[in-house]
């Protein structure tokens, strides 16, 4: 029974990955393409100048971006690079996540556990000026750089002497993309976002389309496992029924529906 339930769970996961996950990734890629692209200039009425892609602007000719004024409170996309005015938080990292090495899993894989996250507000240089990411609770997607403080892995056991730590984070002059709510700050536009992606807008869209491409394969793999487990469980049930069914003297199974 447990194997049957597990097989059903795999089939549910297959549907989730193969259908809903794929649709979600494609929808996210389309949404990104249609978002206003902040240029940074401020209009006379306090609005911000954004570029709309041809996908979002139905009246424009193909391949011709249009310009629109976006008021604070709108969801926009920013694409730029980490400004050199951002002070480093550790070494050359502006924002980073630190993980401790905790040893080896039974399967031989390394155990890493996050023990520190430093994500300050960021100043991003964009095409028409700069925009500040105001919140400090964003996640780091595809960080620019990784660094490990020892060549040989040393497990952190909680003693006085620490073990190996590794860092992943963002560095200056490197491209970033973020999506969030636009606000008007004291020094210019500000953005509140849930993530900062370490790459260009085109690269971020490519990651979404890449997920849409491999999720059906992942769903198919889960479906094969689930069907295999269900079939094996049903086979065991069939064998159990045959063993427990009453038999006649000649060895044939007695039908429960016989008169």
C-alpha cells in the first residue's frame, strides 16, 4: 500500500512538473518580456520614463520600442550593473550568502548549511541614471562570483577553530536584473524586489525558457517511476489474491460468483 501511495505521489509530481510547471515558466518569460523597462529619467509630474517592448505595445511596429511614463506603485523591470558606489560587504562582494561545510552525507555528497546572509540596499546603474533597491530581504539568483576560504574541506564542528566556508554573491560592474514595485525615493527611483538576478534581462528570460524546456522531461521521468511502482504494487496484489483464493481439488480457483 505504501508503494502504491508513493507511486501516486510521483504521478502527481509528474503532472505538476510536466504541465503546470512548464506553463508557469513560459508565462513568466512572457510576463518579463511585457514588463515596462525602467530607463531612470523622471517626468515633470514625478512619473518615471520606461521603455515598453513591442510585445507589450500593440500599436508599435515590430521591433520598435515605445516610451511611456510609469507612476510609482507600478511593477517594472530594471536592467543594469552594480554601481561602484556600493561599499563592499566582504572582500569584493557587495551582497553575498555564506555557507558552512558540515561534513559528508551517507551518499557521499557534501553538507553545506547557510549561516550568514548579507543583502544590503543596492545602487544599480541603468541606461538613464541609477535606481536603488531599497529592501534588504531579496534573494540572490545566479550570483556573479563564488569563493571558498580553504582549498581542503574542513568540517565546522562548533569548536573554537572554524571550518570551511564558501561565499556566493554580487560584485561591482557586473550585470543584474530585478523585477519589483517602483517607488519614488528621496534621491530618485527605488525598487522593492524579491530577487536580484546576476545577469541581463535576456539571460533571465533564457533561464525561464530553459526551465520550460526541461520540466516536461522531469515530469516524464517522475511518471515512469510512478507507473512502475503502481504496476509492481498491483502485481503483488494480484499474486496475493491468487494465493488466498479457495481452490477445488483439481487446483482451479473457485469463483465467488458460482452458483
